[in-house]
C-alpha cells in the first residue's frame, strides 16, 4: 500500500457542493476507503451552502485528505469544478457528485483506465454493462434525448456513449493553458471539446438514485446546458461550418434560378426541361464551394478522393431533394400548413439532412481513438 503524500497527490478529485451536509461525510469516508492505495486529495468546492456543508467538510480534514474552497460570489456546478481544477495538485483530475449517485468504489476502475493510457476515463451509463437504477422510462428517454444534440453537434463527443456523465477522470495536461468557461452542469463536454483527448475510454457502471438530500437539477440548469452546447458548438466550429454551408446553399439557389432563366429566356428551352441542367449545375457549384471553403480543412489529396466526395455529395443532394418534396407534401396536404410555410419547413429539414450527411459521410474525419 502506498503512503499518502499531501504535497504531491496522484489524483485530485473535485466535488462541487451546495447543501450536501447529509452526504459529504459518507462520501469522504467511502472515497478514502476506495483510494486507500493512492495518494489523493478530495477538493470540496462549496457555493456557500446555508446548511453548513463547508464547515462539515473542513472538519473532515482531520481524518481525510480534504481541502475546502468556499465561493461566495459565484454559483454553478461546472464553474465550481473549474475552480477546483485550478487548485488541484494531482496530475490526474476527477469529478464526482456529492449525492452518492456516483459510487466512490468505482474510482479505482477509472484510475486503471487512465493508468493504462487513456486521456479520459468516463463512468458510463450507456455502454454495455452500464445501467441506471430507479429511473422511470420517461426519465431515461429525457436523458437519452439530452445527449443526442451533443453527439450530433460536437465532433469530440460524437462517438461517446455518455458525453453528459458527471463522473470521470482525465489527465491534467489536457486543460493546461486552456480557458475553461462552462455554464450549467456538464463539464465533461468542456473537457472533451477543449482538451482534445486522443484516447477516451468508457467504463460501464450503475448510476444510483440519490440517497439523501434534494437534487439541484432545475429548469434553469437545463437551459444553461443548451447555452453551453451552443457555445461549445461555436468553439468546435460546427455552427460556423453550418453557416458556411447555408451560404453555399443560398448561392446554389441563385445559380439554379439564374441558369433556369438563361436556359428558358435565351436558349429557348422548355420550362420543365430547363430545370434539369440548372439544378444539376447548381449541385456542382455547391460541391466546389463546399470542397474548397466549407470543408477545406477536411479535404484529402488525390483526384480519386475528390471524385469520390463529388459522388457522395451528389447522392446526398438527390436524397435531400426527395426529402424536401416528401416533407413539403406532408406539411401541405397532410398537416394542412400554408404552402409557403410548408416549403420553409421542407427546406429546413432537407438542409439539416444535407449538412449532417456531408459532415458524417462526404467529408468524414476519423474520430478520436477510443478504448
């Protein structure tokens, strides 16, 4: 068994708290038993709890390697965690909730994942072997629905089964020199996006119901999650890329209409047949603009790769056109929506299809290696 060295812990475990006096003592005891073979520190970051959480945590320092940070001018789970990161001495950082929904006995499994080479080790509810105790079907559906936007919008989270987990460890060097500015309560997303880990492992565990106390998850925190997701999407570049894609799509519309008028008014083509070349040429110009502007950073050299991306883009566009027609028909004839509004809905759905299909297929990049 290793002897404890308070000046040089291997692991700094951050616990954000607010009104957790009923749980903090049990948490500290269970963490200490679980990490008896490690040098560690437990950093409690308390948002000035009126129930005496900070005072109780400070009293535990005589028995356990506990440090307490009390914040009086700031609130929020994720920002509390960041405050703990800044004070941490360990080369491995971790996050765990105080409410005992995250079993402290699982921490050695996460440590093993990092020790075996992972940059981030996540306690995952959604990989094979993971589970959630006591949740209703509705709550499970809400949880899965909440993680889907993160999987779609953030490339760093795309292959992660549980990107919203609040129980994880990671190597400190990932965030050194990086400004973390999360809002809400999903700090893992911040680490995945800004830390750019090369290897992530997800280890199955069972998420348990809170034993005591009251949950801090409110409607405001859910709104903050959406704000955080938007902010990370902008940082990640996905929203910027989407805006570029829309600009290219608008230019394609202009090419389509301009050529249609040219073929009809100047070349004398039939109004129906003139739509074919004008539409096909607009697909070509859209591809070229996207290839050399929107997805410039994802291009791979070689004429074969170029042609393959062109074929993929064409297929995606044709399917998108079919989706446009299908959604327009459903909105107009089935739902009875005004035809202009129906077309706007159809264009929006088809645009999302085109964008994400091209991101995930035409200009696909290899995701971070997972364990």
